[in-house]
């Protein structure tokens, strides 16, 4: 048994993507440093609790990274119907007593014995990406039909039905939009005709206009967009979170006010709302300045580029689409979260990948990266370009 374990670890070290793992660990450790400062005002007990949970999640995540690096996705996808059932049932658990509300959304599962809440969306983003990649591969390789209206409708329908089910269960538009962005990027990479994207956006725009005209859109949603155009609108209500975030980041300047010395960060609860989750980037801006923020963005950019490099070198379209979907998830969450902190995008409750506090988020991010590592492991030579993304358009 011990020899078998040694052989598995040796194989992992030789073939897995250790560069990607190193980048993910560095980003997570950097995030834990920021979380420690963001929770410092709570005292040693509160700080240790949050950092400890993040550390445990990181260890679990690394274990999942190792395991998933060795999984053959093609074999897993032979049971794709079970993944469909899993997505429906796992989101459906939000309707049960296990569902827990935070920030107005019932988007979490509070399972006894687990030290952190689990967000079904975090896990389903991965399984959704796998299923959509398989669907796109089937349409391209088997049906040879990616540009037809039928293909566009069935693929978009897959994403829209899942989004609708999730919104119905959780009222969480942030993660629902993440599903949509993953679909857009994967469909574009696969080679869907541009006319279907134009039609899709035109339809979405028409639905939004109709919702506004019929007064069907909640006022709180409208206010979140209104404050972007007028920062002076409702500064103590809809604009409170972003006003405080922008104030903190502006005070940081080039090099920041010093670690654990941020005026707003250390002022106590409510000064920067959700400062260890949604607005962790503001903490970095205030205490470590623009230099710290650029370091955060550099790490995330390096991770995303590494994932896209694996997509480019992938030997099958299925593997390439999976990597594109995972990169899309990281891009959307990063751009949206940073935009929220800079007061240029609406607050929709998305965390900053690897940096924000969240046990289930960290574990599932490492799981996603483990899948990418497994795909890289099956590339005969990462130095030679693959063909999976060629000829789709």
C-alpha cells in the first residue's frame, strides 16, 4: 500500500502541472494574509478562526487537486446522465432545511459537521462546464453541426435552464451570470456563428427593457445600476458598500497605509462591508496600495493564462472546452469583483478567486485546477501546439 502511494505521488510530481499548483497556493496564501488583516479587529480568536478555516480548505483543496489530476475525464463523462441529476438535485437542496441565507440570497448549504457553508453553485460550475464541453464536442465531432439554429438553441437552453433553476432556488444572480459567461466563452471557442450571439444579446436586451417597462425588476437591482451612473445617489444605501471600498482604495495610494494599519480596514465591523469576502480587494488596496493590487492581479492573470495555455495544447476538443470554461469562470469573477471594488460594476456578490474567504470556494477552485492539471498531464508535449481549438469556426 505504501509503495503504491509513493508511486502515485511520484507520477503526480512528474506529470501534473506543478506550476499551476504553485500559483494557486501562492494566491491562496496571499489571500490568507489579507484575511488575517481584514479580521484583525475581531481579536486573535476571530482572526484565527477565519484564517484557520481557509487553511484547512486549502489543504483539502490540494488533496483534491492531486486526486483530480489523475482522473480520466473521458471515463467520467460516460456517466454524464448522473452529472445532470447531480446538478439538479444539489441545487434543489437549497429548498430543504439545509438551505441557508446570507446577504439576502439562499445560496448556501449548512451541513452539520462541516466547518463552512457549501455553495452549490461553486461545485455545479465545474460539473456544468464538463457537461457543456461534452455537449459541444458531440455537436462538433459527431453531428458536425455547430452553426445551425438547432445547435445554438439546445446549447443555450442547457445554460438557461440551469441558470433559471439556480435563480429560482437561491435568488443569486451573481453566480447565475457566471454560468452564462462560461457558456458564452465556451460556445465562442467551439465556433458558434456570431449571428446567434447577436440574437441572444438582442433577446436579453429586449427582456430587460420589457421588465423595466412592466415594473417587474426589483428596485434594489435597479438601484445597483443607478449608483454606477451617479455615485452621489443613495450613498447610505445602495451605494454604501462601493463608496466605502473606493474610499479605502483611494487612501492606500501607491504603497498603502501598511499591513494591519488600514484606517477603514481596522475601524471595525461595517466600515468596509464584507471586507474578508466580497471586498477583500479593497483591503489590499488600502493597506498594500496599488503595488499590492497589481500583485493580486498578476497572480490571477498568471493562473488564467496557464489554464488557457493548457486549453491551447489540449489534444481533444472536449479537454480544450473544459479549460476554456474554467478560465471563463476565473475571468468573470475576477473582473466583476475588482469592478465592484472600484465602483464601476454593480454589486452582485461574487468573491475574488483564491483571495476571498470561503472554504467551499477554495476547495472547488483547487478541484477545477486539478482537472486542468489532469488535462495537461495527458498532453503529449506542452511545447507543441494542440489542435483542439482549431478549425471550429
